[in-house]
C-alpha cells in the first residue's frame, strides 16, 4: 500500500514533473560545462591496417584533424599533443573500395584518469580507398654519383642484402621491378670502398618493413687503354766484335695495352726491341727472334714481326777487301825468274 501511494503521488501532474527533471539535468550539465575550459590541437592521422587490406589513398591526402579537449582549467594546462593520438583503423575491412572511416582518438593513461573530460575531432570521418595488401622482394639498385680518380674505373658493385621486402597496394607493388639506394658519392676515389646507405622509398603507398639500410661495396680497377708505336728500331745485342750486321736497320710496329697511369709515365726510350745475336759465331744469314721489353703495367698485344733476317759478315774480310792488290811493275823485289848472272849483266849493260 505504501508503494502504491508513492506511485500515485508521482503520477500526479507527471508531465510537469518530467519537464522539471529535464530542466534540472540541463542546468546541471550547463553548470558543469561552465566549469570546463577547452584546448585545441592539430594532429596528423595515422592508419592502422592489420588485416588483408591496405590504404591506397595518398597518405598526404589524409589530412590532419583538429582535436578539441574539454577539461577543467587546472587540468587542461598540463595536456599536450603527446597525450593524444588520432588514427583510423581499416583492419576489419575485407573488401576493396572507398569507405568513410571514423577518426579515433587514443589518450595517454594520465588523461584517462581525468574527469570530466570530453574529446571531439573535426572531421569525424575520413574517406579512404582500400586495396588488397601485397608484399614483394625487390632487387636493390645502387645509385652512384660522380667518377673515380683519373686512371680508375668501377669494376663491380655488390650489395648486401641484395633484395629488400616492400609491401603496399597490390596494383602498385606489381608494377615495381627494383628499389634504389641513397646517393653514393664516388667522386675522386682511388681504391675499392664500402658504404652504408639507406634505401629510398619515395612512394607514400609503400612500406619498407625489414631492410632500411644496405651495405654497398664499389670495386675499382685501373683503367686500361692501348696505343700503337710504329717505328721502334730493332737493336742487335751480343754480337761478337769481329762480326757486324750488313743489312738493316729494321723497325717493328707494336700495339701495346696497359693501364692509363702506366702509359702516362711511359717514354719511348723505355720501349726496346732486341735481337739477341750472342749465339752467332761466324758470318752468314740468320733469323733472330725479336724480343720486346716494356715497363711494368704494359703488355705487348701485337707486333708486326717476331724475328728479323740478318746478314752477318766478318770485320776482317771487310778490311781485306778494302786493300788493293799490287802490280808486278810496282814491285821493288828482284825478279826471281832471272838468274843472278843475268841480273849482273843487265845492271852493267843497260
């Protein structure tokens, strides 16, 4: 009976009582609101994607949001951007397309203890296109800048690791063939060098999850070149003093190869073509091998002939040939064909 009387009293003029209760709650709300102050932050929006889909919208197009925090003035002074994190979560999305995702605000543990606390964001939703996520291992391509020191050239380049994993929207990942490193300056180097460089990912749709930096080794060798010397005189060595070469001289043409630095130091006097005649002991005709001597770092690639045909003569024979023969009339010796008595008679009776 007591409960019934209470209910009857409550139902008397109930519309007016409801209106009074609503007004009282509003007054309480506005009173509490009057005690709160606000602070506004501009936050970048991150994307959480732990499912099979990934964002195919330019991350720069997902603009920052304005987050307003309502709290007591004494509490509001200690709140900063580090206490707030704005993000959208597409992990639950299972189909491709364009959708509106709500902006979620995560707060630090300190803010979670504040009461009263109200947080709002503008805009409340962000439109994002999602696509199937795919990963791929791409070969790493070093980006060399400059040139080695004069006389050197790059012989080879090695990268460790040689491949890097990248993931993102399937349509973009399928179109990629390689990934580049940051610039590697080899200007003026003169020996093999090793570099630790980052990988460059300029595509905002893609992520490098495993490899961020690689080791690049640049191997150098001395540059090679070639040139021709057409008039290298053949020098005969080791010939005995009583012999000489009756024909010649001879000149051989040479094609030389070697390093650029070796050729820069080379003079023609250092190129020798030698015919070793030390085994020739008597006059005659001989085919003597021609040996080419060049400085270190230079090799003989080709030569016009490999042996020379020499006519060797004796120095004594040459001297005898130069002396003329005497005539009988010029001789002062007595004629051995006349007897001594006849010679005496000729002298007394001319």
